[in-house]
């Protein structure tokens, strides 16, 4: 499922790893993205959100765009405002929107209009347990994710938690697009192990159409 090759630009490589699940290796230079992340974090700080049983996530998160994903003792939801400041989340930078739309189109998903961008930050040892992304209204819309900084090992499962996992290394600048029959796959990120001499932090952007 990808568009016919453009007459005007050479196509970026796009590898379909499962039906509806695409890897765009080294799709983007991430230096400018980090500058934008710093500007966002200055307005709406990274925080370790609460999950069930009084625990907090090891991944630190914040958001930009009209809607932001939050987790608290009362569950998961998309909200218009940051519960820490009661102010709207920072605007989604135009460069983020352009990147998300270009990646989605490269994987064959036209007209992707994300209204939420979750920004994750992994320090050494941080991990994300196996989960599905199902808090969005229209599960027919894809999700686009961008890996920045330290490499991580991504886990790709099936539609049931019990299905076997494939692991996939994700490097700086890699973009994933998943939709169609892969939209509800279980997935997670193994504990970050930064390599000596490389960056010690990983960031990940996930672009979603929440509402
Ligand atoms: C979902 N983030 O924020 S994104 C999340 O690297 C999240 O921070 C991870 O999962 C991160 O919800 C992974 C990439 C991803 C890749 C493949 C998937 C998410 C996926 C396949 C199916 C569903
Ligand atoms: Fe997820």
C-alpha cells in the first residue's frame, strides 16, 4: 500500500514490515526537531505521568498540538490543556506537521491531519511496556512516530497481548507509520541502553489524529 512513484522527487526508502506497518529509515535530520522539543518543554515540562496503582511511567512525556495525551489516577485521556498549568498545549510547529504528513504520504496515507503530538523522553533505563494505542476516536487514521537520539529496541506484537514479539532496532531519524490492520498491534520499547560515546537520551514523537 504505497503511492505510485513521484515524477518530481526520488522516493525515500519505505519498508513494509507487516501489513500497514512501515519503516522509513533515516527519513529526517533530527537536529532541528530537538530545538523545537526544547521550546515545547520550556512551556510545558516533561513529566512522569501516573499510571495504575500509584506508579509513574519511567518515560517522561509532554505534548504539542490542540490535544495532548495524559495519564492520571483516573485513566487515560486526550485533553485540550496541560493539567500542570491549565493552559493549552503549545502549538504544533509547522515543521512537525509537514514531517508527519510527508511520512504518512510516503507510506500511502494521504490527508493525514494530526491534532496531537505526544513527545516522549527516555533516559537510560526507561522503557515503555507492551500496550495498544486505542484512545483515538478514528482508528482508521494512522500514527506516525519519529525516533530521535539514542537507539532503542522496539517490540512489535500482534493484535493480542499473548502473540510473539518481533524486535526492531530504531535509530536516530527513523520514522514509523502504522495504520490499517497494524493500527492496534501491541508494541513497546525495551529499557534504553545508551552506547558509549553516543547520545544518552532518546526522544520519540508520535503524531495522532485524536478527535
Ligand atoms: C503502535 N511510543 O507513545 S512509537 C507511544 O518509541 C509509543 O516512544 C513508542 O508507543 C516510543 O504510544 C513507540 C512507534 C510505534 C511503532 C509501531 C507500532 C507504535 C506502534 C505498531 C502498532 C501500534
Ligand atoms: Fe504506543
